[in-house]
C-alpha cells in the first residue's frame, strides 16, 4: 500500500532522514519506534506531503506522491493524525469533524459523521462543545475522528498516547486495533514502544534518521538490544 525508497529529508542544512526505505502492506499495523529526535515524525510529514524528500520515491497505492500537495494526498485516501492532535481548539467538536471532510463531496458528510459518532459516542454527546475544553483523551479521539472523516485506506498516527493517563492509553490502542480490523491500514509512530509493538505486525527501529533494525513486532519485543534501548530492559 505504501512504498518508500531512498527518502532523504532536510531541515535547512540539517540532514534529518538518511536514505531510508520501508513498506506498509494492506491490512497491517506497522510501527516506527525510536528515541525523541530519531526522525519518526519527519517521516510521516514527508509521506503526507508536509515536507519533501530530496531523493527517492514515495508510492501510495502504486501512485507516486512525493511531489503531490497534502490535500490531494488526503483525497487519495491517506490521512495523518499529527503529533499533539492539532485540533481546532476554538471550534466545536462538530466543526472539527466537518473540517475532516473538506476534500470530499458534501454527500459524504452525513456518512462520515455517523461513522465517527458510532466509533466515538462521546463525540456525539459533546458535538456542540468547544474542542479546547475536552479532556486529553477526548481530544485524541476527536483528532482520529476528524481524520476518519476523509474515509482513509491508510491512517498515519503520530504519538497518539502522548500525555494520556495509562487507562486512556489502553483505550486509544484498542481503538487503533479496531480500526485495523475494520479495514484501515495503520502506520504508527509511538514513543511507548512496548504498547506499539504489542498491537503491530511489524516494526522499524530508527536512530538519528536511519533505520537500524526491522522485524516482526514479536521479534523486536524479544530482541535484547531493542528491549534495553526502548522497552525498559
């Protein structure tokens, strides 16, 4: 579904991503793990068109998207839930969700809202509430719900558990697993490497812009070096 080859991304003179290549197959949960600053978020931004790879190719559903505008990429079925949620804090829950449908025809709005409210009943209850007054967990559900309004085939999630209490982390990861079971392929960036690997099919380990290991999620969980570096021993 997603094929990245020889991605190189720069911030000015800083070489952030060093010629990496990876794949995401339909129906998988694939996770990128690594320390802060390893380049995980940068990769997602490059895939979604917010940054440009200087070399190589990014193919989604067999179409090159390396120089495609972000809104066109969304329209093609690839959605990105950014780090920090980035919801519209002064808008209502309903208005946030409606923004997720901006690239689709108006007729898809009702279906999208019904799907979002079915998956996240709390959003229906709070649809008139200002988004900035929601709890952290509710804001994360809103960010995911907004992305789902575009009916994505591939959903990229950047640090969905950030700042959440442990019980809410469990809930968010249950939602991610359910999304995959419903047919949405997932590319997950997550600081909580153990949790990410517990639901993923495969993982890639990043260090300073390089992929240093890749394997099945179970193999990475059992890898001594990975355990020591990212899983707390």
